[in-house]
C-alpha cells in the first residue's frame, strides 16, 4: 500500500492526490453547509418582514451556483499539490472568467432591482414598468458585459488601450451616423418617465393622425387608428408635435348652436334658453354652463349653448348629446318653436313687371 501511495505522477505522489481529493470534498461540503445556514437564516428573516430588500439578498445568494463552489474547492485542494506554471496560469484565467461572469450577473441583478424599485415608486402602470425595466436591462447588460470583457482582457495581459481608443473613435462615428436612433432611444425614456401618454390612451396628433396607443418601443411608437390600420411613428417625430390625449380628459366642454325662424314671437325666443337649460340639467353626467341668443343670421335667429360632460368618454358624450338634441326637438314641437333652415325671400316689383 505504501508503495502505491508513494508512486509519483506529474510531480506528486498518489498520497498527495488522495489528500487533495479529500480536501476538495471537505471544502465543498463546508461551502454548502455555510450556504445552507445563511440561506435558511435569511429566508426565515425574509418571511418575518414586509420589506423587499431581504428577499433581494436571498435571491442574490441563490444566484451563486454549484460551479463556483466546485471551482473554489478545487482551487484550495490544488494548493496542496505541486503544479506547473502553465497549469497555474490557465487555472487563474478560468477563475478570472468565472468570477467576472458571476460578479457581472450580480451587478446587473442589483442595478435592475434598484431600477425596478424606483419605477414602482413612480406608481406607473404595469406595462410601462415592464418596458422601462426590460429596456434599461438591455442597455445595462451591454454596458456591464463590455466592461467585464475589458476587465478580463486587461488582467490577461492584453493591452486594451489601443482597442478602447479604436472603439472610442468608432463609437463617435457610429453615434454621428445613428444620432436619430439615439434620439429615439432618449425620447423612449422621456415618454415612459414623463408619461405624456400610456398604453391604451386615445390621442390625436398635430399631423391629423388619431387612434389608441398600442405599443411604445425603443425606436418607435405604434398607434392603432380608428379605421383599423397601424400607424408607426419614431419617438422623436412623435414628441416633436402637439399631442391631444383624450384619455386624460376629466370632463368635456360641449358647444353647440341652434337657429329658429325669424317669425318666432319674442316671448317664445325668451323661453328657448330656459328650455335648453332645463333639458341639460336633467342629465346626470352633464353640467349646464350657459345659454344665450348669439346673433341674427341670414335666415335664422341663432342661439349658443355650452355644457360639460363629466367624463372624457367619447361614447358617453355622444349618447348624452343625442339625448339632449332629441329632448330639445320634443320641447320645441310642444312650444310651436320652429327650427330655421336655409330660405330666400324674393321680392318682385309689380309695377315694373306690368310695364
């Protein structure tokens, strides 16, 4: 047995390899034991509190996976053995890559956690929250992974100064070439943070387009028009024009006019404002503002009426307005008040005709 344990392979005895294997499993078991204690402890604490930060810590610990424990256990076990320079160098590179990868994932997760927390405090709708977190996550991941790659290359002895300089010059050129895209990306965050509109809002644009906001993307926003087609506008172009958001309308001001014939007696004309006022006031979602005789038209005496609908719902407004107009017609018929319509009176000089 001693002869077997004393045999040398690659500069180490069989006994040394057995000791290294035992150390590997002891250290690995210790890691799992400590992880289990800390993890279960934090889980119990997280269950007793209402704050979310302890849940975040538990999730952070759970992201450290088995390969990291095994790698560190192998590192400690290998310290007992004689190793070649090439082995140490390659193994250090492996540790560098694995640690950088895990650190990058934890940094991304931490940043997203704080972004998600900040967005939740803004009390945005769920769709907007998801878009901000996913879009921010994409940008953060690109930035973190680029920094991680530069860190790994630099620690491997690769001179990245020239690479970064080249990327900087290339980045300036790309930024100049894609300034419209960057502008749209910036305006995407303006839309989500300033919230001139959200998904589901009905908007009318300065260029005449109108419809419901269906999608807000990094580059463009899509609007579903009333006629059914999808309107796609870049975020920069969309925010450069006036936008009327009817979803945010708390009440709607309605102005309409009616004309009656000139043959209407004065006592009937005086009744018109009170008749319309009574009709509007009888509607539960309408508030009367004013009713006035406004002017003498070419073929009618005109009245102007103003009221408010206590909602931005267009269908509700149309139903109320239709009901008001029908009630006005019924009341005018009862009062023998006639609506005016375009007429012309032709006067003929009889004496001139007879000559």
